[in-house]
């Protein structure tokens, strides 16, 4: 007999864990990212499940930026000019 809980458990996605070379999202100043406030980044080091180092692939011809010890966020926060860029990362949304 199938219960509602068993059906829900079967459709849940396993929790993602950071690992080297995984793609994540980070906040960016839109002036250095062709107008976009979010950029893709590649994990280069995993400190723990919430803290990673990344190499940011901004949308311009510049050299990729390195950002260290970024904290996991539920989503990439909106960029607010004058407040600095939060040192966070988030998993890309699943569509």
C-alpha cells in the first residue's frame, strides 16, 4: 500500500553537496557583468557543506575573479549599489 508520505519521499530531490568543479551562482556588480547581477562560478575548494571558494565567470572579457570562503545562501541576493557584494553563493534554480 502506497501512502502519501511514501509518494512525497519518492519525488524529493536529494540534498545537493558542493564539490570541486560544480557550477553555482554568485552576486555580481552589474557594471562588471554586462548588466547582470548574478554570475556563474566554479567551485575550486570546499571547506564544508556551506563554505566554498569559487572562480567567477563574469560576462565580460576580464580575467575570472577568485572569491574565497563564500557562505551558502538560499538564493543570490539582489545587488544594491553602495552596499558591497555579499560573499555568498547559491545553487542555480531548478527549472
